[in-house]
C-alpha cells in the first residue's frame, strides 16, 4: 500500500493519500489546504483518486476540497451529520478564521460501518462522534486514520458547536480501543501513534 502524509494549511492538518500500489487507485483523506502539494503527489505517482474522505467538516480539514475535487473528480464522502458544514462557513468555522468559505456538497453521506474498496484495499468507516457530531475514523489494514478524534497523547477539542466530551471518550473507548494494541493511529494533526501506546500514555484515557 502507498501512504503519504502531508501536513497542510496554517494549522498543519495531516492530509493522507493512500493508494493500492497495483491498480494505482487512491483515496485522499482530509484535503485541508495546499492543494498543489496534494495534487503534485497524485500526478507524480500517477494515481486515480476515487474518493475524498473527510474525517469531519472543520475548515482545517476541508479547505482544499474544491480544488482537489475539480482536479480529480473523485467522490466526496463525509458523515451525514457533518455534511451540512461543507455548505456553511459558520458550520465549518472558516468564517471565524477570517476567510469564510463553502465547499462542494457531499456525493456520499456516510452513517458508519460502510466499507469501500480501492483496488485491493478495504476501507472501513467508524462513526466516532464527540469532536463533531459526524466525526469518523477510517480503518485500513492495520492503520486507523483518526482525524481530530484521537491524537498522540491527546484527544480532540469538544468546545466547538456539537462537541461532547462524554461522546468523544465513548467513541474512543468503544470504537478505537477494541482495534487492538498493534493498530497504528494516524491522526489529523501531529505524529502517529498506536492504540497500545495511547492506552498506556494518553492522560485522557486513564
Ligand atoms: Zn476539527
Ligand atoms: Zn483539525
């Protein structure tokens, strides 16, 4: 499997590009800025992007969506509860960052538990509300992309509209912890980790 992590935008959001090496079919997770950087990798690796998955609807994870969608014509997938954020600069918080924007609407509204096939790769959607109502994590092989749900040594903020600390903790304990200690955690900001390391070290999960 091909995997690239690109820190993008002013908040250094991690945009991930994953692809099946054989078929060159790919998915982009969270195009949060710097569309040129993202599209350069797609061109260089000669990838066909089939899906753009959004872990949630905040501006720092969706800012380059329009450019990436236009360049690839990939299908945009986001949880149904965060889908309205694409169409509202207040909902996606961009208006509060001083550069309010809206984005193309969702092609696929997720509910959780869906599976997507990208060449030989199987992606599984886990609904993990708490940071936002429609937050998702995406499991591929022994990796889980956790957006702003779980970070190395920390968890997502719950003080934005629709956030809930209790829900976030339950999401992590019920959906992510059972994935097993060896599962790699690839978060929406910062360094990677594993479920085992977070169980031991993360102060929010004691
Ligand atoms: Zn966020
Ligand atoms: Zn974020």
